[in-house]
C-alpha cells in the first residue's frame, strides 16, 4: 500500500500559530520536505520535532519528484512544508501533488496559516468575491496583467516584497487610478504587524516615507 503526502501549513510569523495536528503529523512522518531546512529547523527545534529533513524547493523539485513518488509508492509517509504559510500558495508543492494524484497516492492538506486570508479580512474591502494573483511578473507580462486586473470587478490580492512595494503601489495607481481603495498588510501575526488602508496614491506616499520590512500583502478593491 502506498504512503501519503501531507501538506502542512506553518506559521507566517508567530510560532504559536502552529496547530496540534500539524505538530503530530511532523512527528510521525518518515521525512519532512522543506523549502529551506535552516528556517524549518528553527520551527522543529521550537516544538522538539526530530524528524529527518530534506530540501524541496523550486530549484530542485523537477529533479527529485520522481524519486519522491517512488518512495511514497513504497509506503513512506512524507510531510511537505514551506518557509511560512500553506504549501502551493506562491510556494512549491503543485508538481508533487499533481504527480501523487496521477499515481494514486493519497494527498491530505491540513488547514492552517495563509497570509492573504487575514490581510483580506483586515482590509475592510469586500470579501465575498476575490481573486488571488500572488506575485506580479517582474518583467515580461507585467503591463499586460496590470491592464487586465485594472478592470477586474472582484477584490484583488497580491503578494509583494518590501523592496518593490512603493514601485508596485505607484504602478497600480497609474493603471487602476490613484483613488482606488486598497490595503497593505505586513508583518502579519508578528509584534509590529501593520494593516494600512487608503487610496493607492496615499499608500504609495505613506510607505515611501518609511522603512518597510516583512512580507507584504496588497488588497485592492475591484473595478466598479
């Protein structure tokens, strides 16, 4: 009988957000596949988890998926985690999950942290219909996507790095209109969490005047 692949969400900042079930799974699987073993080791040490680690990230996933599938078919149970949040949400996992399904290997995703959900709920922008786009393309296709999203009627959710935040807010103001309502969330679940709402233009001015750290979630009101 083949094993099972568990997709295990990890805290996006506050280590206390780990679930009891996630700790139990990580303690009982044969191996933990981790995006960055150094980051994961901090989490495992905090919860006294001694399970063996193996690197699994965007630079090696194509090479090792076949090997992992063979091990799962042989009865091994693996847990896949990323540095923070839920695997496959702007992080590696899709390729392995797809191949597991093709091979009839069971896949189970535990519920848990995902950065865009608290950012959306905190935003004060409609939550009944939304589209998650993750990171915008850095170069090729960026303008095309911005033009498409400018007329999207649903609430739009983006991820961004602190280094590119102001540039992206200015671009969004250009394509969406300076007065379009938006919200920027950073350092979610951490001591210096910040959720700032306003027009795209006002947000660009606000964040241009300060030093920004942490992962960023941008929530934008849909087009009227």
